[in-house]
């Protein structure tokens, strides 16, 4: 774990101590959770392509650890033996051979065989069957040390559950909490992943700010599949607040159109962008950006559609891609 992440997580833990524990190498974490963007719809039969499932992992030095995937339906838990780490299934559709370790990866695509392999003996399963994908990490002696599992509705792709066990418990070693604050006097919202700012806000050095309890989970730095997030400071005559964007084009446009704004950084953290229709990559959470539309310009960022609707109800304007106005996409918490 990096020094930066240690500090950030330590401050985050002032509010949420149960969230302090992070994943410990070697581990793999499948990315997805209820409420996140769905996986591929229509994976109930052998004609379907495999869904795109992404993962974060730190498997240590090459060839030290191995992992294996399994597709099952349904599943149940067994408290005996090492099933407190991996799962005991009553209908295993497919289990892969051991795969060699691949070091540290963020938002990588998990290699999966097609459903033709899953359903070789069945052909298909009934519509809306819950399918579970499990990935387990094993040490050189064959002992399971980490496991991660997500399940989804095979008809719609809707993610139904997620759970990590063993070394995979806790947040990814690549993740960074982005904490939201509110100033009632200004009626302004602010979010930050910067440790110095978090300390000042939490200790009252910056007067008037309180945590709202909302936290986004971003990546510390950009990699394939993510974009760096730029940050602007809007000076007092225009708002005395901050603006974030994960779009390189929008960052450049804001610099060109609003020279009075102070361009603070090009990469405060990293997230994924939705497509033009506002759809996030499978397993990731949509983040909505809402502008207060006032002379004292201020933005709020939320993953909660109900909170988005409530803000729009008091005059905030949604800004983003597609009909839902999605600004960017983050890891599920």
C-alpha cells in the first residue's frame, strides 16, 4: 500500500472505521455491486458471448500465486473447512484450470470462456436464473487465500450481489476515497481526495465544513480504462468553489473559455468515462454532476439517483452524458 493511500485511508477511517481494512496481496477483486452498471444481458444460454468482468488484483511476484474462476448456479455457503474463504456450490457450471499470477493490475478484464462451455451439459438455464462468478487465489501449496464473487440475473445482466473473502476483504489497493463536505453558511458542497485538505476540513482549520457521509471511490492514478480528473478553483467573485471533470476535452474547453478559473491540477484522481449514451463500464457506478445554477457557482457529485432528483427539485442542473446526464464512473463501495 502506498504512503499516499495509507494517509488517505487513515483520515477516511476517522468517519468510517469499519472501512479501514484494505485488501492484502495476494488478492483479486471482481468489480461490480448491486446498483452498478449491469453486466451483459442474455447470458442464459450457450449462444451468448461471455460478459466483460473487470477486476483489481495484486498477485505478488510472477508465478508465485495462481487463480481459478468458476461459474455456478445457484450457490450456498458452508462454514466448514476453507469455505470461509471460498464458496461451496450446489451446481457448478464450469471451473477453470489454475491460471498463473499476473502481478498488479487495475480495472483489468478477466479472461472468461464462453457460455457454450458453461452450459455444455445443459444448453441453457431458465430466464432470470442467478449466475455467480467466483475467482479464487491459491498459494503454492494449493490453499485458497482470497476469493471474490459477484452474481447477476442472466436475462438482464443486473448485478445481484458481491462479496470478497480472505485477503480480498476491504478496498482495492488501487482505490482512493473521495470525501464529500457541506458548508451550510455558503450552501456549497465540496469533495476531495487530497489528504492535506481532508485534515484541514476535519479539524476545523477550514471553518464551516462538515462531512455529509458520502464518499466516492476513485483510482489513485489513471491506467487503461480510466481518465485523470482535472480540478479548477472558481474564485470568490464567481463562486468560491471547485469544478471536476474526467473529460480531457471538457478540461481543455474550461481552460480556454474561463480564463479567470484557476487550473489547479490535471490528475487529482482517476475514474472512467461513460459512453455517449451515459452508460458506465460494467460493474462501475454512475456519478452525476449537479450545478446550482447560481451566481455563486457550485457543483455537487453523487452516485444516488434519488439524491440527484432531489437536487434537481430545488433547481440544480444535471450535467453529463446521455439522458441520465452521467458525468463519470467510479468503483462501487
